[in-house]
């Protein structure tokens, strides 16, 4: 069960941000929407380019700040447009503990998986962002775009995106309109906070990719980190 939860999270790191296209509006609003439209175009181009790459995905699960598992997969897009993953190496025998201790470990993993499933399902509702929800938030005055800071970064903040009290934030390079990161702050039905942060980077050809993803469920002292690295173009 835990493996399925991590697989869902890994899939989320590949999702495109799909903000709505810019519409005619007063100058200040138009400037904000232009940033969002440019980010959408950049990501769409990058997603197409990533189909010609292979890379290594490293997933680390931590509990109470202590690493509990680490896996690596070689990843690439298949003919069906889906990401195919091949384990870099089989699980170490040391991780296959036997006896009562082994049973306790497996039971704890099951508990972690169950506790995380709701958070994972919730995050899936936020990524990729829904253009209709973004438009509705703009119409209601719940979208703000900051002025560039000292590093040239602009923040697009959407309040009450899915439900009252949540937020979705896009970090954008003001000069290039390249997406730098996505952050989601939300909570479960039990009001347990859930946080998701995705940091984006660019390859030498300008292709943008999700470099690091961090999911945190504080109520469970659980963290899942995914890093994508070692990108290489596939021959042909």
C-alpha cells in the first residue's frame, strides 16, 4: 500500500500547472495574467521536451525526521506517453527484516500508508491547478500578484482555491516568466494540515522540470521527498 502512495506522489511531480489564459482587463490585472499565461506556455513546451529525456528519481520517506526508506528508479516516457520506471537496484537484504521486528516494521508502513492516503487524494485535487477555479478566484478578487522582489521573483497567490482557508502559490521569475515553484497549503477533513512544495529547475536547453517535491503531513510526523536528477537525452 505504501508503494502505491509513493507512486501517486511521484506522478504528481510530473503534472503541469494549467492556469487560465489572459483576458482583456485593466493594465494592472493584465500584467498579472500575462505572467500566468507565459508560465503555462513554458510548461507545456517543457513537458513535450521532457519526453526525449531519461532521468533518475530518488524517493525518501521519513518519519519523525528519521529516514525510513529510500528508493531509486530510472525514468523515461514510453510510447503511450506515460512515465516508465525501472528500479536502479533491488531492495537491500538488510531492509528485509524477519521475525517480530519485521512484522512491526511492516505494520508501521501500513499505518503510514493509511494515514497518508487522504492527504494524497487531497493534493491530487490541487495539481494541476484548475483554470476554471483560477478564473473564479480572479473574479472574486482572491488572486494577488506581487511586485518582483530583490531576486526578481513574483508570487501569484490564490486564496480559498478549493475550500475556505487554503492557498495555492506560484513562484515565477519576473523576467523570463519561468515557473520556479508551486506551494499548496491545505488540510484534511480532520483539519490536519497538509503541505506540498515543488521546486522547478531548468536544463541547459531551457526545459523546465520538477527538481524536488516535498509532501509533509505534520500530524503524522511524515515527510516524503522526491528528487529528479541526472537528465540525459534519449538517443533518437
